[in-house]
C-alpha cells in the first residue's frame, strides 16, 4: 500500500518539451524557439545541451557566476586541486586524464550524439545572434567556455581545447570553414577580454582551476591586436545564419554544415561592436586616451549604419553606449540638472545658483539634496573652507524656499528662513527667485504662491519688510484689486505677537461672547502689549467708542512719562490726542527700557508729527523740542549699548548733543531733564569732544563728573609734562569712598552715582583715567609696596588721603577693570593691573590668568618675541609669587629665567619645595629651560633623590646643540625665545582654556 505522506511527483506542463525530443525531431527546435514564451527557454536549452553531452554530464546544478565565486582552492599535489567532473568535462578534460587534449589533426572525433547536441546548442546560440551580454548574464563561466570550445571545434573542423595555445595553428580541416573559423576566433578574443572584467567583479577572490585558470590568465595583448587588425581590415566578415547549422537526422548520415548560408555584415557594424568592447577594456585598465578613441570610433560607426538595417552582430544598447560616452567625457547629450548639480558640488559649488534657478522650474533635484547643500555651504563658510560671503548661503536658502512652496505638505521652510536670516537683507533674493518662477506657474502653483506671500506679509516678515513686500506684490499682477484691498485691511488690523511671559496676555483667556466688558478687556490687553504706533491709534479709537469710565492713559499704571512732558500732556483738553500722546510716551519709555530702541524712537517720531495739529498750536514748538530731546536720549542709550557693534552716526549724534547742552548757556526757561544733560555730557566725553563741556556750569549736579574728567584731559594735553593737573576729578572720585562723608547732603544728592557714571564710559582714555585714580587710592590705603598696583596716569594724583574705605575701593576697581576689559580686552596694562589687584586680595589663580593673558596678548598669541615693556621684572616677580602660592614651584622656577638677572636664591628655594599641584610635574618643563646652570642643579637634585630616569632626561636636555655654551649670542637668544614661547603656551593651556 502506498504511503499517503510520501510526496507525489509534480506532473510537467503540457507545453514543456524535454531535451531528447530535439534529437528525435530535427525540426522541433525551430518550432520551439518560435513560440512566444518557450519552455524551456533558449538559454535553458543551451545549458541542458551542454550538461547532457556524453563527455559533459552534469552532477550538480551550476548557477551563473557561481563558478567564479565558489571554485575550490588549488594546492599542487593535493586533493583540493582535483576539479569536479562537471568542470573537467565542460572544459573538454576527463577526470582521469586532465592533461589529455583531443587530437587536432584527424578531424572531428565525436559520436553522432555528441555532434548532434553541439550543433543544437550552437544553433540556439545563433538564434540569440551570439549576444555575449545575454550569455554572460545567464550562463556560468564554465558553460560559456564550453560553448566557445564547441564553436571553435565545429568551425575549424577539428577538436580544440580552451584556451588556444600561443602558437595556435590556424589550419582548418576539410569539415571546417574559413569564414566560420574567422567568426569563432573573433568570439574567442571578445570573450577573453570580457572575462577579464567579470573576474574582478566577484565578491570574493577565487583560485580557478585548470583550463579556466589558464584562460583567465591568458595574455590579452594578442586579443587586442587581433580585434584592432580586424577593425582595419577590408576583408568581408560573415556571421552565422540560423540555417548554417544543420541538425542531424536518424535517416541521414551526413554531418556537414551549410556554411554557404551566412550573413555578410557591413564593416561599420563590425567596427562598432569591436570598438565598444575595446573601449570597455581600456576603461578597465585605465587607458583613458585609448578608451576615448575607441568609444568615439564606436559611436561614429554606429551612426554610419542605415536606420532600417537589421543587425546580426552588433548588440549595443543606446543607454549603455551613452554611459560609455559619458565615462569617456565625449557625450553630446545635454547633462541633466541632477548631473550638473553633483558636478557643481565637486567643483566647489561653481554655477550652483544657476542650477538651482533652473531646478525651480524643472523640479528635478530632490528637495532633500538641496537642503543638504544649504547646510554644507553654511558649514563650509563657518569653518573657512569656502571663501564666500554669507550672501551665497542666503541666495541658496531663498531659492530653496521658493522650491519648497511647491512641495505640498512642507510647512517649515518659510519659518526657518525668516528666523535664521532675520539679521540679513533677506527680501531681495527671495523676490528675485519668485519673479523668475511666476511666469511659468499654472493656476494651482499661483495659488500656492499667493498663500505663501500672504503668510509672509502677515506673520513672518517684519513690518518694514511687509510693506516693501506688499508694494512688490502689487507689481507682480498676481492678486486682483479686491484681494489687494482685503490684504491692506488685514495688514492694518493685524495685531503684533502677544508676549508669552505675561498672564494678562494669554489667549485662552479670550471669551468670544458678546459681553461689552469682555471686549473692552480684550482691547485693553492688546493695547498694553502692542508696540506699533498705528496699532495704538486703532485700539484707542475702538476703546473711545465704548464710552470708557476712566481716562484711557490710566489703563496701565506702569506707563511712566517724564515730568516736563507729563505736565504738558495733562494740560491738554481731555481728548483723543491727550490719551494718544500719553500712551505713546509711556510705551516709548517702556520699549527703551526693554532695549527695543528702534520702536521707541518710531513712537516718539509719530507723536512729534502728531503734535503739529491745531489742538496744541500754542505749544507746538515746545512739544517738538521736548520730544527731540527724548529721542536724543534714547539714541544715546542705544549708541552706548551697541558701542562696538553697529553704532549710529557718531558725528551727527555729537552735534545734537552739543546743541542740547547749549540750551544751558542760552538761559532758556525750558531746559532738558538732568538725565538728558548727563547723557549728552557723557556722550561728548566718550567722543573726546572736551571743549564744549568747559563752558557749562560746574555746579550742575549731574554734570560734575563729566566736566571734571574733561577738564583733566584738556590740562593733560596742554602741559604734556608730569606736572600736577586739575584735582576736581580726583576729589569727586575719592569723596565717594569716605567712611564719614564730609560733603554736604545737598551736594552729595546732586552728584550722580560713580558706578552709574562709569557704566556709561566707553572711551579707552576715560577708562584709563578712572582706573589710575582708583589704583592710586588703593595703593595709598593698602600701604604695602609688595602689593602696589601700577598703571598709566597714576603719577598725576596725590600720595596721601585719610579715612577712606579700602574695601569699597577694591570692589569698585575690580568691577571697573572687568567693565573696561569687556570693551578693550587686549589692553595689556589693564590686564596686568587686574592681576596685581587679584594678587593683592589673595586670588592667586585669577591673578595668574590675567598675567598669562597679558603675555599672550603682548606676544600676539606667541608669534612674536616677548618684550620687556610687556613683562618686566616687576610683573615676572609677581607671577613667581602667584605660582609659588598655587603650589606650582616648577613654574615659578622656569619664570625666574624671564628676569633680567636670574635670582638663583629663589630658583633653589622653589626647586627644593615639593610641588602640591598635579599640573606642575618637574620633568614636563625641562624643554622650557635654557639656563644650563639651572639644568645642572636639577641633575644634581635628581641624583641626590635617586631619581635616575629624570636625571637622564635632564642630562639629555643639556646635551642639545642649541644649549651648547660655545654658541654665539644670536643662537642663544633664539633658543631662549623658542623656549619662552613654549612655556607661555603651556601656561595658556592651563590657565586660559
């Protein structure tokens, strides 16, 4: 009984034909190949015919290319080099006699079955027109060589083995044919060159066996010469016809082939195919000039073939030929934008803007690649690899954003662009990119552009840019007249962003009921948070329509208006103008306090133009004058805050300050506020415009310090000597630090705070004068020569004072030095003085940091020799004290070499101390020592301590050529300079990084 679990054989399909049926019926092969989808296919038939030939019976399934990757290794004399029966048979070698070759002089020594199968496989290959690309992709290499062997055997009429010998006899037997042999030899040389490319593409290195190894290692130069000779030959070239091979019949004993039926091909077809394969081989061997010549010859011959000609030998595909021409650099095809884009990336972004503009129309380059390009350019500019300005990055970003408009679903491009490039002039490149795209847009794309522009004007761009963009939009003819009018209304009513740090401005408090009180509260919140004069006007008009119970200017108690202006506004009749003026004045001061100076000046300018109305005709001039002074005050504050960034027109600002101060001399009844007068005086002081300050009344409290400093500088310029100058500034300065004030309370109240004055000092000389006074005061009160501070101008001041607070002087001087160095960080005298002060108060590490910073600055970051005016003995000795206090005794020892005369007492004392700092390893500073006496002492010290390795290291340092005692002075100076620079770098790495 049959086992029900045993798998049943799957029956063959009705249309499937077995291989032996073609032996029985010679005409069946043609009928089978003419089918639309023959089963088995033509390539499968070739594999079957080769496998079942009596001398090539297959014992295993072989996949295309598998024999190149999985061939066993060959060990001479071992079992590993024995080929499989399939491999041996396919190459015409029996397992028992691998080295035997078929006799070549006695014609074909084949059985009828062998001959019939070989003719069938060649007939099928001819049906495929000997397309080596197709055969290479679908047949294993062993079977390709077996097919080649059978072709040569049948064509020459005698048994041949692969590879052909170097002295191969071209003699053709009676059963062969000259034209067929010429074709077979051409296929042989073509396949030899092609397999050189295939064997290197295998993922693993292999060790071929026997004839396969011999074939792959055959010299290629004879094949190249043969194909080149064939290209130049004028002899006709014939290709097999399908009927050239005659299948055997059981009733007919004839075995001859019909070589008279062969296709004569044109020389152009032959040369095109041969040059194509030569070009590939030349590219593989990196012979680019020859590859270019062969590719050009292939293309020209292919173009010379008539369009309707049937090709029997040439199998060149247009796409592959174009790829070959591109690889050789001779393609006439226009490059795509993607190709040009990648080429631009390789050529340092050449013509990248032109490519992106074209891509905004074609949209061929992926947006991801364009965004990566933007980031790459940003990184290259920031690291200095690309010597381009930020304008290139801005233009690329603008073009990318325009492309981003048409990428449906992407919503982050515009937000990122406006936030990232807010400080640059981002509008012109954006408008230019939009103008180029607009004429080529359809209705859907024009709608996307409209939405984008509306979003930019209402939400993204700043108000000035929004107005500019609106004017540009009017000229684009993209919006209708009704749409433009509606856009005007939306921009007029658009409220500015509500600050998120105020509870009163939270949007979720909004209630959409029709309650009047709720609506009024919403309008009041918008009024408090807005920062635009036109928006204030609109909101006030709306609030006036609600019949408010209290004045609108009292909505926000934090609106503070300066007293002269407040009195004038309160004197106005109760009206809209009164509320509008008060609110603008209060919001301008509030914005100035927050640092938004431009909007503050804008509000005051709107109010100044509003003050020309008839309601205040009698006070128009006075109101304008007060507003002008307030604007000047805000602009002075802005200039001082942005002193080294982007200051205003300093010359114009100085002129306006002098005009403001001249009101005091003219004796007008209305004068600026004391704060404005003080700001103008300090501004002129920072501009070193001292003469206008001398004519002012010194009794004016806010002007005492500015006038005293101005008088001191003018006297210093006149005398040009060390004589004593005006002491007014000194007396004012020291009076701030009295333990028991001696000055009257009224006078003290009229004086401005010293720190408030010094906070607005910006000029380097003013800082220096104030620092010298505080430093002199510190030295007098400290009364310790070892901790004296030194600075310019210090000799101008008295040498004795009494009853002052040393602590207040130290704190103020520390703050003033930090403030001055924040504006002038490379002032060496201030760095050294700050180090002296830190050392005097016991902050040794901070003092060392200041000294090292002064040395690095004075040597231009260790690129110039250290000069005595940068680090004299006074500074070096203080650095030695700092290092010793920090436990870095080896650093103190090395610093002793910087002295004019080395103090060996300090040196030996420091070397005998045990370092308590892990950064002060003794042997790490041997390369910074140039004094041989010091090195000798170190060697002796290591010998006493038994530190043999360190002693040898110090001895090797003494033996260097540049420390030879017989060197001339120039070499000694150069050696000392190099070691000084090395030591300063080491200190900078420790204290500054």
